[in-house]
């Protein structure tokens, strides 16, 4: 932003905001909508539109972003034409919308469904037991139950977006999706497991997290583990997660991050992973002299995390967006791109 805006800002922060996009802020009605209007002074590039780059036009004078937290209301709205774009489409509504001749469905890489293990307290403080659990995981079963359609998910051990060339790695693949109950039983025997109960923490507020937890419960029962599920609403889930004495495993839908140090899987406050090897690796990634060196450090860290069995990616899921078939010029990139979009009359 212009230097004079910074220099003239009072102690409590900037008061004048400078935007450079094809739309500008008009109104925010809390819990209802945000209203943007065409920026008549915007000067666009003349190149082909591509994601966040290229030509940006504002053929629609007004954009309204409505906050519709109820899934059924959002689905009904896009079907009737009340909304032209509906984000965060639940998987259970996919078939209903796919069969509607007035609606288009698009998907994009959304994140990684990830299982986190309690490495600091309880039975799973034993690395061999964690490795036994990894050996038991059949990720195909978990993802199919959680997302219903194979074209809405993929399997890969990487914690970051597999399309993100800098950080994509198969390190630790030998520990991923083993689906080997015999190996799991052997590791449990070596660890001296004797039927102690473990707790899976979950929430029905996120269907994929709850469903994945139930499949994991059955897979661990099949290797002889005594497993119970504790289900809470999402705020209570988060509160309980912070008490390491109350859980052994939880599953979470984790959106993609840009760099490895941003991952929840390496954050000690998220699931209690307090490990010096991980801490030093993050320092080395940040201090790497070249992108290639940083990538190498990350691959070594991901491989260590799988061997240490602090967590595991279960699979990568797609986000789903529904649009009216009357909508033209819409693009789905990392988010809905609406500046070149208009509704055909």
C-alpha cells in the first residue's frame, strides 16, 4: 500500500484501506452477507484469465456473499437459482445436485484427511503400538466410507497438496496404507499389548471425520485392540483434544498449507508432538539456502514422522462447488473465481 498511508496511520492501526481488485467493499451485514460493487477505476491486465492472474473484468455490478451455514438451505438455494454459486457442498448432497439439470458441479483439491496419535501420554506413547496401528490402517476403506466416490479423493502419503511441486514427496510411503493386520498383530505382541482400552476422539459435526473414526475403530478391533469412540460437538471436540489424558487418536480434515512449518502435524500445540528431531528439521527447512535444500529437508522430516508414527495422512479429498448452469466465465482455482463471471440472461 502507499507509504503515506503507513506514515499517517495512528497508533491503533491503519484507517484507510487501499484495494486494487475489480470489486470493492460496499457493506458487511454481520452473519448475513458481504456486498461488493464494481470498481469503476480498476485497470485490468489484457492477458488470458488464469487462476488469480490475467484479465479481470467486472461484468456483474453487485456481488453478494451470503453466509449460509445450513447445508440444506444452501443446497435448496443453488437448485432454485437463489444462489449462483454454492461452496462447501457436503458429499451426501453430491448425487442430488449431479442429477439436477440446472446445476454444474466442480471439484478441486481441498485438503488431507489426517489421523493424529497421542505421542505424549497413554498407551500410544509407545512407538511400537503406534506403528502397529499404522500397519492396520486400510486407507482405501477409510476414504471410500468417508467420501463415497473414488473421484472425490486420492491416496498419497504427502501432507501437502500433491500438485505443489516444491513440497510433494513420497517419503514414508512404506508406512502408508499398509493394510497389513498380521504385521499389526505382531507389533502389538512385541509391544506387550494386553487389551488396554484406547479412545478415539471425534465429532459428528464433520461427517467425514466421524465416519473415518468408525472405520478405524473396526480396523483396530480386527487386530485385537479394545477401542471406544468419544463423540462431541466440534467446540467440545477441540477443547477435549487439548487434554492429552482424554484421547489416543483423532481424525481431522486439514486444509492444505503453503509450507511444511505451517502444518498442524508439526505443531506441538495441535496434538502434543514435542519432538526435538521435528523442531530441528523445521529450523533447517526455514534456513535452507535453496528451494532444493528445503525440499530435501522436508522429505527427510516427512519420512521421520511416518517412522515415528506421530500422525498419518489417510487420503486427499476434493472440495465441491455447485454453480448455476446460467453462470458464465466462472473459474474454480484455489477458491471460486467470480470476477469474470456473469449470469446469462
